[in-house]
């Protein structure tokens, strides 16, 4: 067994320079490390929740065939306008989560139960039909100015499930993190809708439908977990 003996420099009479030289190395704070791990966990949770709630594959699968041949400039204006409208709705829902709960007169756990029910209702069409909206509603999607309000008329980028998630997780995780993640996922959905298809249109829509069903099933899992958590927290 070897024993550690202080070096002659550290055994000399104490001086300020010797104290600085012989001081033990600073240890990493456990609380700071735990905070970083918790923050990363929250970000991953938000990404999972908003990906399932917005469901970009279901939005892509909902595009009508006429959207492929639309004017690129008009298509860009439509998606940018839709993203801006969705962003405003998501930011307001997140920032006003406390006032919204006060207006309804419910506590956060009770709203979590309601948010889970809203998510379950929003999951059925992607899960069963592989798309976010019906074909008849999708046929109204054109490049006119009025179609820029698609988050209100056709829930593609700011669905009720996404707004419920913004209100619920704005107080649970934090407003800043929730806003950033929600806008990032909405941006990914808009980019996917406007990007040139790498596959043939029908194959692309079929693949998007499969991914939409998987994402819808994931949303069911998140909704049930949120409801159970709300029930046990009431």
C-alpha cells in the first residue's frame, strides 16, 4: 500500500503562494450538474410532447395534390403566414397560462386532466386515418391570403392539442423553454410542408401517413400519462 506524502514545497511554512499551489482541485458542484441534467430532461420532454401534439407528418399527409403544383411564392407566403399565426397562438397560450387557469377557476392538475382529454381527441384522426384534417377541409388549402389563417381554420401548426400542451407545460417546465420548443417544432412542420418532396408525391404522402399514425399513438401515450399525473396530483 502506498501512502501519499506531501511534497517538500507543500511542507514548507505556509505562504499565500504555497496555499494557492497546494490547494486541492475544485470539485464539480453536484447541484449544478443535477440542474443541467434536469434542464436537458425538460427539453427532451417538451420536444416529445410538441412533436406528438403538432404531428408534422400528419400535416404533410393532409396536403392536397394541388398543393404540389402551387406557385412556390404563394406556397411560401401561405406557410410563413400560417407559422406566424401559429407562433402567436402558442406564445400567448404559454405566457398567459396562469391567467387562463384563473379565468377557468381550475388548478394546474385539473387542467392537466383536461389537456390530456384534448390530446386524446386530437389523436384519433392521425391514428386512424393518418392525417390531421379531412380531405374536404384540405381541399380548401390554397395560396390565397385567407388561407394564411390555417392554424385557426385547419389545425395543422397550432392544433388544440398543441395549445393545451403550451398551457400545461408553460407552468410545469417554464415559459421560455416551452415557447422555444413549440416554435421549433412548428417550424419543422412548416418546412416539411413546403419542402420539395424527395419521393414521388403519392409515396411521400403514404410514408407521411404511416409516420402520422405512429405519432398519433405516441400522443395517446402522452395524453394518458398526463391524465394519470393530474388525477394523482389533485
